[in-house]
C-alpha cells in the first residue's frame, strides 16, 4: 500500500509545550479558573515602540519581499548587538535572520546534517531539539546529565557520546527547562572537545538576557576564535523583547554555514515577514530599559517561587539562574494515590493536577526527564501564589 505520510514525520511528536499552553488558554477562555505554569512566553506585551515600528512598516509600504537572509539594517543591528553584548565580530554575510529561534535551529540542522549524522543533545533538553534533528534526517544522541551537576554536560559525558559520525552538539544556556547557566570554564571544556573532534556547537542563547543573581551570560563563540569557527550561534527576539508571536530569530556562523542556511531558507520560507523585520530593528535599536524592567519582575517571581518550593518537602528543584522556568523534582510523590489516582509519571502528575486542581504544568517527559515537571514564572505573582497553593494542597 502507498504510504500516505512520510516515515520521517511519522515518529515526530507535536510540541507538548505549545499544546499544553494552548490547552490552558482554551480552558481559561471557557471561563474555567485555570492557573497556567505552562507558558514558554513572556506575559508582557511587546513594548509600544516596537509595535509602532510594525505599524509604521505597513504604512510605509514595507510589505514586499525582502532579501532572503533579512534586510540589511537588521543584519547590521544584529552584528552590532553581537559585538556590543557578546564581544563577537561577525560580518553581515555571517548572519541570517530567521522566523524565530526555533526556525533558526531547524534551518541550521537542515543545512549541516547528512542522513544518519549524529547530534548530541544533553538531557533534559528543550522539547523541540530531538524532533528537529530527526526532521533533518540526523540522529539525535540523547546524553543523560546529572542533577548533581545541575544537568550540565560534563567533559566525560560529552567525550563518551562522540563517534566518527558526530556532527554537532546542542548547548542551551541559560537552559530551558532547567534554568541553569554554563560558566566560562564549563564552556571552555565543551569548546575544546568540539574543535578537537570538528563538531559544530549549536549554541542556543535565546534566554541570554533573562539571567539573575549577577550571573553573566557567556557566548561560547567569544571564548576562542577557533570555537567561533565551529559555533552556530542562535538567538532571537521572542523572550528578550516579548515578541513571541512576531517570529524573529537569527543565526551567526561562518559564511559557509550561513550561505547553506540561506539556500534552505530561500526555498522553504523566502524570509521572515518584512513587517516583523522592521519591528525587530526597532527592538534592537531601541531602549533597553523595558527589558530590564521585565527582568526585575521575573526575578521577583523567581525568588518567591524558590522560597515557596523550599517549604514543600516532597518537591525538590534545581535552583534556577536564568530563563523563566523552575524544574521541579516530583519523584517523592510517585507511588502515592491522589484522590484515588496513583501517580507514577510526570504525565500522571500533570494530568491529575490539571484535572483535580486546574493547574497546568509541563510534564518533564517532554524534556526527557520523567521525574520532573516544569513551572514557568512568566505569569503574575498573584497567579503564581494561587497556583503554588493549589500544588501544595494537591501533594499533601
Ligand atoms: N530555544 C529555546 C530553548 C526555547 O525555549 C525557545 C522557546 N520558544 C526557542 C528556542 C524558540 O523561540 P522562538 O522560536 O520563539 O524564537
Ligand atoms: N520555548 C517555549 C517553551 O518551551 C515556547 C513553546 C515552544 O516553542 O515550544 O515552552
């Protein structure tokens, strides 16, 4: 019989983070009193001056095709940003604008992966990484990391996973879903191994600006010129500028990689929306104060949650240093019956918590860690307080 759907796609799961976030929004719109810790997006609106730049782009008629790799002033603004914030010198032809960082990563993987080539992904991972590798016909190599190392990839773990077929490793710092941040020393270890074995480092830096406790974000490419040669730097405007729906991300890498990505993009997308690109330009050129205000607010919520979670003996968690997530260990609850339902997995926990207490969380299984759930604090302190009350009550 004829196959109606590609084998490549058959074993791809839909994004659980997007599905749960959408489900919580839908329940809320039906008038159900749902508290959502699911959100992987800022709860702030896009700053007004960025919104206006989008409207202005329409009014000025910037509504036609743009160059495939993005409008020149935007690529220049990205180059300026990388120099100023990250100490990285990239030329315009080493930068491509994509439709969101998710699209940057998937385009990069399409551009570099030959069938069966391996991409090392530390577990827990952001939900889309393994699926994007599979779609690019690569082979995701999931490498377990340890809670005692804050789930950061160690030298031994990395070395053990490398084979002659290894093409790339994905590093995400600050990390989703864990919230941890790699130090310069830790990145140095990874960079050295990568260049020794000629492995691309796909460095997902989307949460760069969401970082607390005076921690510093280091871009691995900035540590050594050789690291830079092998780094495919991914970033975007979704989180920093509360622009998730606009879809704007970018990639910086050597010319060969960017050129290959441009060829993929030219046939798959053409280019990100012209209107979005002009709004993005205003974001990068505009005042940074708004982002700083958001960070102060995230930090307040983070500290509140950390304090509350410390008081819940049955829950453990990894102390978050960045992004807007807390990764909570629920293993102590396993085997327990809650209102007659035995909890044995993160899905059981998430389903029953939603069913019984109307609280949405992302089950850790989405990130390859079934003993955990992810709580997002991209929601108001008031909601967080009520949600944590419900969770506390649920596990009692
Ligand atoms: N990387 C990570 C780790 C993320 O959490 C997200 C969140 N959506 C993305 C990339 C992609 O973001 P976007 O496509 O909205 O730029
Ligand atoms: N990155 C966010 C999350 O992890 C948004 C949802 C998504 O793109 O998967 O929840």
